[in-house]
C-alpha cells in the first residue's frame, strides 16, 4: 500500500496563528477547502482550523471572527502523520483521533494534508465503505 506522501494533497497553505478567523474563512473560500493548518511565526504546525470551528466555537458562542485568532483554536499538540508512514497507519490515526484530515509532516516541515477522500480514492473500491466506517465511528 502507498505512503501518505504518495497520495496526500501537497502544497498545503497555512493560516497564521495570529490571523483572524475572518481572514481564515476568506482563505478557505479562496482555496475551496474546509480546513487549514495553523502555523506559528516559526513556521511550525500549531493545529488545524475547520470551518466548523469558526461556526461552532466562535460564532455560535458570540465570538467575533474579526478579532478571534486562528491560534486560539490550535491548542494542544496537533494530530499528524509522517510523510513516509503507511496508509494503514494514517487510517489508524484518523480512527483513534476521530479526524478526517491529517497534516503530513516531513521532519518538522508541513508538506501536505491527507484527507479521508485522498485515501478513499486510492483504497480498494470494495473496502471504501469500511474505511469511512472506521474513521467516522
């Protein structure tokens, strides 16, 4: 089976940890994505920000996306996968942490994002339903 590097979506763009959620939302719209890695001033990965985070954690609680920053949502150690890790390892990681997207790291560098859809496109067709069930439950 392939490695994360072979099937990931490369060229992941980050949102800076000090950028506002409004700016992050604009970037998501421009890139037509639902999540962005959060990177610090040191270019290190700090977390992931999803469109759901913006809506549920900020807007729904009365927060202001013009002043709230992406870094406020990047607490804790982000869940990642190594670029040369197997797809099986990526599936286990997604399942263990109940996430559908994993930042792909090579050393300390963010090199892409591996999504459930990336795996599904490269997974045996007769096992895609099983893959979705593994990650979603």
